[in-house]
């Protein structure tokens, strides 16, 4: 089993809350991790149709089988359980009693969040971080195409075949569980169009025209993809350092392997000269920072900044009262152009420093106080900005 960085935080949550909810995309390693941490607890997989029917028809009777708690896997399949769990947790003084996992963000559902409010510690478990993979032999192109799902590293599955099945399972099954989408062909086209917009400002009107549906449908489908941990929107930072700022979010995927599969990229050589290579590299770095924050139980706190004449910072990490600018460049040779966005940001905010994360292997300290680090060296950035992971 690959050692997961989130283990420490999950153990801490189990000592503070009566229940712990771990959500994340399918195959991100939730089940493996919770069964390792809570090996003495009974394990119940609610994907099992017999158990799911029992839990749905008689939730009180079902839960009575676990007086000392249990691991309830894919618990979003039986939302009837949550109201009964509320009473059980209120009547018990035990911490870490129930461990709940789900492949969609069930705590965003209003009825469920009200039932569990104040009773549950919450953690999002995304696929492996770069430091969890920890393979110096794999280059950035290979990482982007292979992605970060644990099974691809523990069992040697061929990525192109694995993602093909993953997409089919997601479109044909999970989407229908969250929202009754009848035209799966159009939805899959929408999914592929989203992959082609990685790192771009989200224009839902344009997306609607290309997909062939209305803007309201695009908004609903984006919510489905966000709830099920396929993609996320990176919000712009709004404070008026400059009044002419862009206020549209950017679109990113939680895994670049899934995005490259949707784009039809089958191997690292094909990616080398691909027009989306820079956007996919940017996606890989941003989501790795997000994984570090989530693994430590910290909030998102990530933004980008752009004004209406093209000045931009790819990533802002909000830490306390400070904002740490990060520029992300896929090239392996550092040029003066790499510093343009951060230096402009420092000028208008009257601050200093920042980081360039690039596709090379060297670390450089520049006289302008902007540090250059390799994508393999992201832990250095986390440590330097004093984010306690």
C-alpha cells in the first residue's frame, strides 16, 4: 500500500469528531486507506445491492447491527441513513464511531449537511500527490498522461485502457445517479469540450453553443462534474489591486490523466508537441497544491489573478493575510518572460518574492527575490510559504 499523506489528518479527525466523512473521486484510494486505518471496524460496502436494499428499507435496523460503529463505504447510495445516524451520534459519547466514504460530495446536499452538522469531521481525498508517487524516473509528460490514480501505480494497469473504462463507468453510471441525464452522447461531448478548456476562463455561453444545449443545462452539468470530483473551478482573486480584473473562473480537472484521455492523448510522446501541454502542466501543479491542502484538512484558499489587458498570475496561495504568487511554466529553460506576471503583481501590491514552478530540475534564487523551483520540488514551496502540511 502506498503511504498516504492524509492518514495523519484522518486519525486526528477520528479523535475529535463522532464521525469522519472522506469523499473524493472513484478509485482515489478512499476504501484502501480507511480499511487500513480502521481495520478493527466492520466494513460495509453499500454498492452491494442486498446491503443497500436492507439499509434503504430499514435504516434503523441496519444501523443497529453496528452498535460500536462501522466503515460505511459509498454511503451516498443510501441517503436515508443520515437522519438515523444523527440520532445515534447524538446519543453516543464515542469519537470516530462511523467512518463514511463517498465518491460524490454528499455533504453538499442540504438535507445531509443539516443532519451531520457539527458531528462529522470532513476530508477530501484526491488521487496521489507527486510526493506520494515519488518517482524520479518519470518525466512530466509521462506524469500528465498517466495521471495519479493509485491503481495505475500499484497494479501496473495500462493507463489508456483504464481511463477508457473509467470514463464509460462514470458517464453510464455515476452521472445517472446524481442527475438523470438522458442524452449521454451529448454529455460525453460536453465532458471532452471541458477537457479542451483546461486553464481557460469559463465561458458557459460558448460551451453551450459547442455542446448544443442551453446555458442552464451547462451550469447543471458543471455542478455534476464538480460534485463527483471530475473538475473544479479556480476562482479569481477579487480585491481591487486593479479595478479592471477578470471575474470569470478557470476550469481545471482533478486528474490530468483523465483530461488527456478525454483529449485523445494516448502517450507521452504525443503530448510533447501538443498545444495543450502547457495548460495540462499548469493543471498538474495547481491540483498538487490542492491535494496538499486537502490532505492536511485545510480549506481550498487557492486563486488566480488576471486583469483585462492580459497581466496574470497563474496561482495565488492565500496564507493568513498574505498572498503568495506562483507562476507555472512547462518549459525546461528559464527565460525572463517567466517572471513578467509575478513582477507586475509585486509592483501593484507593493510586495516582494514569489515562485516560478517549471518543467526543469534546477532550483534557482534570483536577485529579484523570485525563486525558481522544479515541479518535483513543490514541497520546498509549501515549506517556504510556511503552510503546515
